[in-house]
C-alpha cells in the first residue's frame, strides 16, 4: 500500500511539475505578445506585439479628419494634417495585454476571444490649430458684422439679416473638439447631439443664438420701411375660378411698385383715359398723375413721394389683369377636361377674335380698389367667384357653358383659333394636329365659336360665296357654310395670318394634313371652335 501511495504521489508531483513548467513556459512565451485565440475584429493578434497590432488597426481604421457643416449647408473639411493629429490604439491594447498577457494568458481559455468592443483610439492634436481653422472660416466670421437689409424674393419683400443664426464660436470650437476626440468624421452644427458617457446622457451645446429681436432696435429705419411695404403686399385679394382660388400674391403686388430706374418711364406715361391705368398711380391711397414738379426719393430701392408713400403703378396692375385673362381661357378649360379635373368648358362669342373668358377690366378695378382709401371695397366684395354651376362677375359677358363630357366625348376635333392650330383626339389621345388659317377677324369674318358636329363630307367640290368661287379637294362641313378644308392657294399656315389675310370663316388647312383627317373623321364627329 505504501508503495502504491508513493507511486501516486510521484505521478502527481510529475504532473504538477510538468503543468507548472508548461504554464511558466507559455507565460514566458507570451510575454510582450498577445496570447492564443485573441482577435480584434478580423485581426488575429496571437503572437503579435502591441506595436504590430496597433499598426494594423491604424491602417484599417484611418482618420483623415472631420467634415464640419454650417447651418446654411456650407461645409469645411479639417484634415488630420491641418491640426497635427496623431492617434494610436496602444493605450487600449496595453490594457488588454495587462489583463490577458504574460502569466494571465490562461484567462483567454474561458473569457471572450474577440475584443473589438474594448478598443478605442487615443487621439491627440493641436487644439489651437483647430480653433484657428474654425475662427477663420468665412461662413462663421461673416457674422462678425451684423447686418439687415430689405430684399425682394419669391414672397415679396422681406428683411434679410444674419441675426437669426448668430454663431457662438466658443461652443462651436468646444463641440468640434469633442467630436474629434470621439473619433467622429462629421458634425452638423445645426444639430444638438446626444452624448453617452458611461451611464450618463449629456447633450452638445447650442452652436447658434437667435438675436433677431435686436433688429428692431439697431435697424429701426429698415423695420419701419418693411412695415410700410408689408401693409401693402399683405392685402388679401383673391378670385375664384371654378374650384381654383387665384390669389394676388405678395410677389404680384410688389411688381406694381415703382422701383429704382422706373421713375423716368413712369413720368412719361400719359393718361389715355381708356381704363388701362396708363399715366395713373396710387399714392397714399389716392389715385393721381405724376408730375416732374413733384418730389421723389429712392428709399431702399423703392420710389416714394415726399411723404414717404410707396407709388403703385395702375398700368402694371392692368398688365397683371391681362396676364390673368391670357391664362384662363377656353384652352385652359379644355386642358382641365382632358386631365379629368372638370367636364365644364366655357366659350366666348369671339366675334372680334378675342376669346378671353376673364374680364380684365373687372380684375383691374378689383385689384386697384384694394389700394384706394376712398371708395375702396372690402375683401368679400373684391373676391368674385365662378363655380362649376355658373360664372361670376370675373368673366366677360356672353360666355356660354358646355358639358364637354356629354357634347365632345373622347373623340373630337379641336380648333384653337388663338393659336391657329387644329387637333384631332381619338379616345382622349392626340391623333394628329396641323396649323390652320381661320376667318379674317379684321373684316368681320371671324370663324364662329362653339361646339358643332361634322354634318357632311365632300370630295372635289366648289365653295361659292358672294364674291368668290374656290375649288377644294377635301371638305368637312361644320356649321352652315363653315367647314374644314384644304387651301392650295396658301403657302403658309398658322401664326397671325388670319388677322389680315384670313378666310371667309372656314378653317383652311394644308392639303397633305387635311387629306388624312378627311379619311378618318366620320360625319357626326364633334368639333369645338374657340379663340
């Protein structure tokens, strides 16, 4: 028994000596290098020194610098070289080595093997160089001199200033410093960032301050002028056309004001007494003519009288009314019909070749009255309306209303005599089109307007009138003696030929085009004619 116990003791002693020797051997083997099974990301660290692993990490995670974004969207890139930056993973690697290296190598056998989450770069750079770069960025330093001025934009006049986002340079430098130390590659100065430090949640400091309230104190003259302008440009003027609300915007209203360079032309305007506003102006709520004997001043680019009143040109108001009339036409109605917006179309009589739907004079007077003190109308009286069921005062007299869905359908001929063009739609899709020449409006031979049907088709026929006989190859009768036909005696079509050399009322077309139309159009096809 004693012999067996001795043998067992010797075996245990040998094992302990061998194990201890192996432990000491491996401890000495891994001295100064990482032990077995250690990974940092996809970098295998076993047998490598701190310097070797650091070099691999620096190459894998390069830090080129930081992109700083101003609240305006402007960007500044500060490179690592600009601020003499150096960064290393050695401190984090040293902590790992201290916990796992040398005689502690055995801990890797049961602790986690990939230690990527336990490393972070140690960054050092010249903070003074960073502050210098930021303090000399023109986007930030441009606010060193505060300013406010009147400018005209898409929404009329407004005060432009740099008071609303005044940079707090101390905070900006601090936040950018902090971002670099946290190894960030971008910082947006318009944002406040949540910063997690251990279990503590903090937030970055505001980089800008709103000091716009100081404008009223430091730029009292600018604010006073803006208030005067804004009282005019904020007038609530609108018109209803079907389901659309046409608003006279601040930008529209500002276009009525006389500005620098307009005075000489305005003084040369003569009152024509035709109701088109020529030679008349609204000054201080009163309608008057301008005289060279009057005193005028340029105030922030606007022409004002000696009492500081902004001068409104009535001829410009009339020009606005004309633009409105040119836009809202039967062609506009047809476009709405094709898009499925409305089945209702309006057509004027067009006896004089004028297909306007909107009464420009009514619009002119309505807008003008909004700026007159005496006899001016309130908003409700100015806002005239035209609904789907009928027309309002904004439209010219004698307009007829049609239901295009019932009378035209999807296959029809459309002649826009204002554009001198014919279109043929099949199942709602444009099939063919051509330039035309319609009735001579200057001789009282305007082509009739309205919705008609092709009532007959003739091939090789004569057209007879009181003072003419004309041979045509293709004829599509539309309304009484008015039809669509070729006109070989013409070398040109379209443009404004119809005003001086138009037809007796028919729609003249190029033969090569109308021959194709004649082949496919059937008797009974609807035809809409309008100016």
